[in-house]
């Protein structure tokens, strides 16, 4: 990705020649729109490849050499795309067919009209923090959040939390959320955490239904390393963006830190658009 900084934003400065389209496989309109967008090749001189967003391994194979990935679906489709792309600096252009679309840039009605402009190098690049979680030698990327929580049995678990090697507390409850600013409007918000500007690099540590333990969400610096050790006689899980769920046993240690490789999004709207639409989107979430 080639870009330059101007007016405090990162701007594209080249045509986008190879375009990946990741679509939600269970939304009929997503597949149709993917085909329609791929037909823009004759207008933009770009080459397109298409893949179901649910087939992350197949999507990863197409990322090398790709200049931009267009997602068609909801925020969940973007989460899958971000993991497939990481750690490569390939920007995402989100087209929202979901309910909320916090991370998307375009609606379906404007996608065909405005996509050629983005492919011609218009727009600016929005940088977002990714989390990197490690468990038993395996590493996982998360755009929204990493959760150490209880499994199907409705019993509290204990999570020993340390920050940069110093013990913080032992959480007693349903679990702990480590969230990015992008994920601050998700599960962390439902658990009582604050809303952060999505461009912020700070990290949230939010307990889930705490019982007789630290109950407040903590805002941590962008260079933090968080260690979470689960203590339980029952099932526990590690959840990555709510889409990858791994079983944990007592004594398992999860390390979470901001990834050195951020996620990137193509934008045309100003950064303040987040605030202009925040109340409306939250009202949708609450059914208002």
C-alpha cells in the first residue's frame, strides 16, 4: 500500500490494481453484489478475485499481491477479512448489508457508483489497532476483542490478570474482555465499558459480570502486554472476535498485546462521521 500523509490523514496515491472481494455466503445479495463489482474490471483496469468470507484459509491464499479487499456483509464479515489479511497492510473497503455497520464505509445502494473512485486512488486510509493473542504456541489476530470467559456451565471462573508482568487482580465472574477501541462498541460496551474513538490505540480491559472483584473497565496504554490465567473446575473458552472459540482448562495462560501490524480501512467520510452516526447506530442496537 502506497500512501502519503496530508491534513493529519493517510491518503492513497496509486491506482488499486488487484482487488479481493470477500462476501457473506448466506446473504444472497452479497454474492450478487460481488459479481456486479467484479464486472467493474472493464472500467478500472483492475483484476478481481472473489471468495466467501467464511473460508478464511482460502481467502489468505489470495491476499498476497492484493491492493484492497472489499467486504460485502456486516461487521462480522469485516472481522473475518481483517484476520485473513493480517499481518499484511492491505486496506479494507466495507460495504454494509448487516444491521449496524460500525466499520463499513458504503451502503449497498452506493457501492457500484462509488467503488470505481476508490479503485482510482481516492479516499484516505483509516488505521485501526489489532490485538494479537497467544495460547499454547499459537497466535491469533483480533480486530474487536479477545475474551477469556466461562463455557456453557453457568458458574464463575477465576482469571488472574497481570499487566506487563505485574499482578493486577484476580477477576471472579463470567470472564474478562480485552478490547480495541474499534471493539469498544461491542461486547465491552455491553459489559459496562466506555466508548472510545475507534482511531485510539489504547486497550480496554473489561470484566464480565464480576462478583466481589474489580468491577471497573481499565483503559491501558498501546504498548501493554496482558497475561490472563484461567482458574476453574468447569469449562472455559478463549474467544477471538466472537468467531473463533477455543476450549481452555485450568492453568491455561493467554497473552494479549497490540499487534505491530494494524488494520487499514479505506474512507471517504471525515473521521467525525463516527460521532455523527453514533447515537443512531446505538439506538438501532437497543431497538430504539
